[in-house]
C-alpha cells in the first residue's frame, strides 16, 4: 500500500449528526466537540464510521474533513462564510459565493470559497495587495487558496477575487476586499465527506441527532481477524493496493484483478496486470494460489500454484484436469495434473511431469522431464495435426533432437538453437526383451553417442590429447575402436 493511502482508527469514537441527510448525500456534519474523537486524515487517507438511528445502521467511508463556519455578523468584515456577489451586487444571484478568510500560520492566510448556488466553483484567481504567492486547490466544487508571506502576515489586507462556476463561461469579480484577522474566524462544526453503499446493500436516510460511531457492526473476532476486501467496482485506486478476506467467496484476494472471472473458494490471489490493461490475474480453483503480474489459474486446478509474470495453470475454457499444477517464473505454463513448469517460457503438457529452464517442454504424457535450454521430450509429428508422444522420457542439456521418430528415454542435447538440434548421448526405447527371465536378450541396445560417431579419428592416445580430447573422455581410433583417454 503506498504511503499516504491508509485507514485510521479511534477508540470508542462517537458523536451525533447535526443535520439530517438523505440516502444519496455524501457529506454529514458533526459538532466540533464530537469531531475531536474522530481521526484527523490527510489526502488519500480514510476511516469508517457507522450511522445509526436505532433501527437502521450504515457503514460509510470517510475520506475528507472540512470545517464549517458560521455566517459573519452584520456589519463585520471577518469573512466567516460571508455571502459575496459579483461587484458587490446582491442582485447578481448566480454569482453568489460564501467567503471565509482565516489565519493558517504565522506566514499564511487561508481563503475558502464555496458556491452559494448548486453550481460548483471551477476556477479562482486572487489578486493580492502584498503577499508573496497564492496556491489554490478545488475539491468537490470548493476552492481553498493559501496566501503566503515572507514574514508574519498582517492583521488586515486587501485583495481582489475573481471566480467562475462550472456552468459559467466567464468570471465574476469582487474587488477591494479587506480581511481582518483580528476578528478571529472559528469553525462551528465539522463536515465530513464520505462514500456510501460500500457493500452494495443500499443507503439510508438519517436524521439530526442520530448516532455517528467509529465501530464495526455485526462482526465476530473471527471476522475482524480477516478484514473485508474491497470490491473492484468500489475505490479502484485503493483496491489495487488492498488485500483482505472476502466473506462472500471465502477467499483472500487483492490487487488489480479480473474480479468477474474469480470463482475459486478458499484461495489466495494477489497481483496486477502486465501493464497492457487487459491481462488481469484471476483464480478459478479452490485452494489455489495466484501471485504476480498477469498470472492465471484457468480452473480445474485445485491446489495449484501460479506465480511470476504471465504464468498460468490449466487450460482456458477446457475441463482438462490440472490439479496441484505449479507454474513459476516468466511465461511458464503447467497444463496437467501434478505438472510443474519453472523458469522462462517453459511448458509442461505431461501429467506428473516437470519442465524447468529456458524454453523447456515436457510433452503430453506421464512422468516426462525436461531440464535445460530448449530441450523437449520426444514428440513425433504424424501429420494432420496429430502427434505421438511417449511416457517416462527425460531430456537435459541444450536443444536436443526430439522429433525424428525415436523414443528417447534419456537424451542429452548439445545443439546450438532450434534450427540446429543435436544429441550428444541418448538411450532410446527398443523392442529388445530386457526381462531377467531365461532366454536370450535379442535386439539393439538403444544406447547412442552421436557426437562420438561424428568425431575425428586419431592414431594414438597422445594424438587425441593434442587435438583436445581430455583425460577420461572417449575417442575413436582410425580402425573404429572406441577408447578412453588416459
């Protein structure tokens, strides 16, 4: 969660509404004394309170605290919520604003301008008779300007104010306004801005005197130990950084997720998109874990784990079982029961199979293992989109040969790239009867050393060493005999 975006709490904070609110109003007012019990919040911070009339209660999310000032007494110029009009002409009713000028610090004065009509303020310009600068912000149609001074601000000064409203193309003006800070402008109440209907159950109307409390209603200690997650259609900015328990779906989740695709219960999901705005993480399986950027559990993968960047388990829209599948890393996919894919761009199509490395692929059969770069367990293209795969095969190394029709039970790749694949050593499945019973064991061994077969022939052991054969390595003499380098 980023700095400045956080929830505040208070101990047994309670007060009353000063004014009635309807079911669509997003502000409520309390007394100054009641407000002291509630937290002070800065921009981006919030706290929850419960509005309660004894029959109905509603939890709202408080996002801003504003002071409310009494109207200035007649004949005074302390500008406490004082009505001001264009060129001081009260007949210019559309221009009406309420102006408050108050001490902010020894070096600054705060000017608050609120519309006196239903049309909010959208621009303000303050011309100073002295002062070093003005900064203005407008929130919910209310302008707040700070006038800064290089030394202590004077008790009284003049200024011109120009303002416009949302539906006003030009600007109104009131000139020669003299404010007097010796007549202190004190707030008489506190207005809180809030977001309502945060749980999609609707809002209610409340009357003056109804209770405002910082509490959690109808919750057990078990509920409080697992805070409610915010749904994506509420507070989108906060949701990207929040994490909590959803009692409706029985799962822990948070981040920038594809919430409409979420369906797994008792699962754990947190992450964000790839940055393209479309690939959002989601989790469709019970007891599964999805963590990272663009990671996905497509379903039928109970107990599966997906973490990293754009890794996934299961097959989108298919009923293919991928229970307990694991995909970890960058663009790694695990498609079958008990399959594991790890590293970068590794794919595991086989049941109870493993693909680890860079571009490693375990083909669609039982107990296949691919370890290394670009290694693939045997696949034979039979045409018309049909492929033959084999079980119990292991491929290690780099860019092994896998598609020449041989069932390599074990192969060590020494290729350079996808266009130059080669096996340095292999053991292939043959038709030989290797049973331990009686009778001759007929047929080929299935053990191959393709690199040895293509290597140079040497006259002697020392000659083989001269050309780079290391001690203990195999070499072939000019008669075709295989020897071991001394």
